C-alpha cells in the first residue's frame, strides 16, 4: 500500500472509531459518575427527610443554617412554619449551585454525565458542541455569586463547629465536634482554593508590584488552587459523612464518644 492510501485508510479508521486509546480511559468518568450520582441521591433523600438532623450539640451541615421557626435547632429565625419546603431545601441550593458551577466540577460532569467529551482524545458523545456560549450553560458564569453566598453558609458551619463544644451538661469535645470542625475546615479549603476566590483576592490586579499584600495572598491561594480537585472531592465526601454521622446519632443507631 502506498503512503497516500495508507494515510487515507488511517483517516477512515479515525472517522469510524470512538478513540484509538488502548488504556482504561473510561474508569475515571465512570467513578466520577458513581460518586456524584450517589451524593445527589443521598442529598436529595436528606433534603426531603426533614428529620434526624440535630442532636445536641450537633447540627447537620445539610440543615445549616436552619432558618425556619419549626427547626429542631434554629440558627436564625427568618421564616415561619413552611409547607412542602424543608429547611434543607431553603439553603441546599447554595452549596449545590456553588458546586454545579465550579470550574472543576464542570469538567467532571461534562465528561462523566454528558460525555462531552468523556476523556481526552475520545470522541464527543454529541454531534454538535456549543460550549458555554449560550443558554443554559451560559449560566455557569454566575459562579462568583454562588461563591459569595457559599461564604455566608461557611460562616454558619464554623459557628456550628464552635457550638459543637457546648453540650447540655457543659463544655467538652466529642467525636462529633471533630467531625463538624473537619467539615468546616475542608469546605474552607475548597472555597479558598476556588478560582473565583483567587481572582477576587488578587487575580484581577493589573500590577502585582503595586499591591504586594494582595500579591502575597494571591500566591498562597494559587498554591491551594493547584489542589482544588482534591479539596472538591474530599470536602464533598466529608460533608455527606458529617450529615450521616449526625443522622446515625439522632436515630440512636450509634452513640457519640465524648473525648473530654
Ligand atoms: S472553581 Fe471550584 S468552587 Fe470555584
């Protein structure tokens, strides 16, 4: 076969196959899909359950801040009795929207859910590609606003971690205190490593030399930003485990261990 016809054959092959990759490229999108899907199912179940989210002094992060008068533990009384809407539904759209529009998660679910494309050098699952240039994906640009809202939620979670030392019989530390404190810490690392946070804290500057203070902050956040994917996964899994821990305590299936 001449060089020309061999090249033609190669092009025809490329048109007919999904990918020429021989490695297990599908493992990562499959795992991503499995973890995200499990999280969404669990979080949805908990949002509707409207129970077992508080056992003194621990408040589940899925129900914090609790803004309804009828909450098992009111963080801030804003709403009276509500029908059909649980206290979790009032606030979960904020961390949910923050993660949905996150630059890292976009890559994760574009690949694993929408197969667009499923992996590098693998054919797109769709015939057309419009990117984020028009509705509905254009809406991803509101990520920075979710960052602002999520920061407020984070302050409440730190308050909950602080409150988690205030037991009915006095001050102390239990396993739940550590669970909620680690949860607030991991979520803080996730937020501080956010691209929008990095932009806000120094990335928008035209001249670093004129703003050495902000440059220092930007450099620190850049180091965190390099680990954003790690913080995204660890904080996601831990927030679900924190809620599960409170739920298991509230249902009486396990008992908290008081460290001191
Ligand atoms: S880029 Fe991931 S939270 Fe902002």
